[in-house]
């Protein structure tokens, strides 16, 4: 104490200097790391979002582009007129149809997310439990389908599921059914399509969570008389929770807005918000309404998810 | 992606040309390039090669597969296209939005080859035909699988919309598959015409009647889709489809090629159906209007028009081309129907935005069974 108090200002200033250097270094480093994704998000998410939001507040017009401008000004008369049309949003809430479409999309997305989780968990668990030298190959196999166009893979499913497709031929061949089943153009086909397409997005976060799981915890549980099922629910599942949440979000969010899979595999009666948006844009030529549908979808999806993420963050910090 | 390369190359070329010849060129001269945006499989590729050879104009050729996609692009502006091919009702609305340049008819030496009766019909969409030149035309009718239909309906005549609109008949065909175009305005106008109402009616009560009709047969339909029925008819996945004549003739060809014994036919229903026109038009901001006029005039030549009709299996509105058509095209009643059948066809007009909205809703209700 006495030795350090001799030259307090030197110590202080030097520690301050290192502190400032540190901060400066961190800031520049962080900035350059964060700047690229932020710039990316800004240009490709935030600005388009603002444009869509702007269009949602305008009215349709028979013109190029087919909506009115929000701002009107006349320099000679010296006025600027800002006109915001909330009618589209009001209409969205007045008409039960849109609510139905949102709910139906959320239902389809939720069911498919659940099944994706069910299929992905054993895969991720197996990969995490294989010896590390072989994991690379298994992970590569999970990602491999991405090398083929997504559209082609969905078309391949049409080949599998159609009336004289492989699944029906096989079932007929082994005599389980005597009439071909209607598999294509059903909600069932949509679930298969989504589960298949989004599987890697679920497997990868699950794997990264399960990989970190300390195997000795399971051994300890066994020593203390825990049955495998019990230790799975008491130890493995809670520890894998961050991976489950991340995987579910990665599957659920794009699945709600999915357009291609229901269009190709689903029946004409599959009502999803992506289709409603398409109709508003192309059939009604109502760009403002289509924009409003998109904005509301974003809010419906993003707000609860941000709440979940926030809650999770707090839990982890505790 | 593809498109971008074109645009990039084009501007590059433009820059070099203007640098080299700044002084020499007059204000009107344009680079020898033409950007065509047409439906997929809707042109004889040899015609393009010949045009390039004759005029020295380089053609950049892009394709789309729906009027909606074309319209969305045109409505955003600045597409860089010189010639596009919208369908009548779409052109009608797009003209209102000021998307198209006026056609300079004095530059079209072959305009006289066109069928005046057709020009007259098209003028319903575009007064005086100021913004279009008819390209091809066709009908929406029934494509069916001969064998499957006969097995279920006996020798009942098939040139009737009863097949898809009469519940007891449609129910018999439900198991072999009925497909309808996913095109609300077109299908609804055919349904309204079937129950004796004005196909272009915008009355809410009429729409309701059409919706009721479609709902009464909805459970017999397999799906609504505007493209899938081509291959599905060809391989027996559906047995009846309400679709475009050229598409169904394409399915017929595919079925023959496959040699699985599937026989597909096309028929124009006796109740009358919709006739549509695809029209050549020049966007107002087209960078090469001169080349566009040359191209349109080239297409109007009888031998070129005939070669296109022979190739795409759609009718051309070119009187002078008719003697030059292949026998199997000229005598095919699915492509060039008799005058008596033609008299029974109606055109579908552009709807107001307000009607489009209730029509889309009504259509969604039918499709989703709400």
C-alpha cells in the first residue's frame, strides 16, 4: 500500500492509458468485425424494410409504380403534404380472412418444426456421440443436399409422392395397399417438404449444443441410479435447450412465410400467408396491401421471437 | 442473373459505340440491339436467327411464364425491354398506366397481312390498336384423356363444360383427376358464361352465383394450377383439365412421344369459351424502339408468321400466313377452329381494381373450401 501510494498518478495514468488503449483497440476491432454484418443488414434488410413499410402506407394507383407517393409538395405554394394511409392495416384487422391465413401458416410451420426436431435430434445426437474423426464426414453428409438446387429437390419429392410414384409403387408392391394413396397435394406433403428442406438448419445447432454436453454428467447420473430415460429428460434435454430453441427458430421463421413448398407439394386448399401475399401483389395488383401483409407478418414473427431471445439471454446470465 | 449480364454487355457496347462515332451519328441512330421479353416456348428460334442475319440487330431474348410476372416488372419501370407480349386484358390495364409507346403503323409495311376481324376484336382492349400488334391467339378449353373419360362417361359427348361444372358428371371424374387453371378472372368468366350470365359482369350477385357453381363441384377437383396439368395430362395423373389450347396440344404431343398409350385430346366446349390474344407491344421507355418496329414488321411477314404458328402450335392472326401453314396445324380445330365455333367465343376485359379484390377473395374461398 505504502509503496504504491508513492507515485499514485503514474500508476493511475498508466493504467488509464492501457485501459484507453484497450478500449480503443477493442472498439476498432469490434467495429470492423461488426461493421460488415451491420452494413449487410442495413442494406439488405433495413432499407428494403423501410421501402416496404413506406409502400404499405400508400394507396394503389394505375401508374408506374402502381402506388401513390406519400409526400406531395409544391414549392411555389410552399407546402409539403405528408399523406399516410392506415387503411391497409385497418382492413387487415377487420377482415377475419387474414387472421385465418396467419394462423394457418403458423400452424403448418409449428407442426413441421416439431417433426423436424423429432427427426433431427437423433441425427444430431448420433453425430455428437461419434468419435471426432468421423464427425466431419457425417456433418458433411447433413450439408450435402445443399449442393443441389432446392427447387430440384422439392420436384424430386413430387416424383416420390405422386400417384404412380416410388412410394405408392413400393407400398402396392409389398401389398400393404391395393389402391394408390393420394400423397401429393396434401398438407402431409407440405410437412414432408418442409421437414426435409429445413432439416440441416435444425441438425447443426442441435449438434453444436450436444457436442458440448459433458458425458461425465450422464455417467454420474447413472451412478446415482438414474435410468437412461430419466437422465435424458433431466440432463441431456435441458442442456440441449439453447440448440433446440435456435434450431426451432431457424426452421419456424422461414416455414411461416414459405411459398414454394406449399405451391408445389400442397393442395389448392392449403392456405398460407405467402400465397395471400402473392395474390395481393399479382392478382389484386395491390402493392400497398401486399406490403402491409408482409409488415404484419414480420411483426407477428419478430416480436415474440425477440421476447424469447431476451428471456433466454437473461436466464443464461443468471 | 442472366438478364444482368445482358444489361451489362449492352451498356458496355453502347459506351464503345458512342465513343467511336460521337460526331458521325445522328441523334436518332440507335445501337443495333433488341431486347425481347416473351413467353417461354413462344417463338421459332430460327426466326430470331434469320432476323439477326437480315438486319444485323443482335437480339437478347428473355422469357417469362405469367402475365403477372411481366406486369410486375413493367410496373416497376426501367426494364430495358423493347418488345413484350402481354395478353389482351393485361395490356388494357397497362395502357391505362401509360406503360406502352404508341406503335408507328407507317413503319410496319406488313401490317396489312393481319386478319381485320381479329384486329377488330383486339381493339376492345386497346382503342384503335394504338399500342399493340396481334401476335397469336387461342382459346381456353378442355383437355382430356380419351380412355379414362370413356371408361367413366360412356359415349356422352365431351365437348361440354358439364364435365367440370355439373356436379354429378364431375363426381364421376373425380377419381381420375380434374385440374383447373389457377386463373380467377379467366375461369370465373367461363363459369359465368356457362350459367348464362355476362362473362365480363362485375356485379357482386353474378360473382356470387359463379362462386356457388364452383363450390358445388369443388370437391371433385384435384387442384388449381396453371402449368402442372401439361405433364399430368400427358402421364395420366389427371384426366380432364381446363387449360390453354396450346398447352393441351403440347401435352398431346408429349403423350404420343412417351408411347405409353395415353391419348390426350382438346375440345372447345359448345357452351362457348374465352378467346385470348397475345399482343406485341413496345414499352414507353424501350431503348431501341426502331429495332422493335423492325422486329414486329419482320414477324408480320407471312412466311415468318406461319413458321412461328407451325412451331408453337398457336394460331397467328395473320391472314396471309394461312396458306403457308403446315397441314396438321391449319386443319387442327384446336388451333384454327371453324367460323361457327369462333362465333361462340368471347373476350375477357380488364377488371377494375375493386372487382379484382372481391374476385380474388371469392377465388380463394373456392380453392380453400371456406
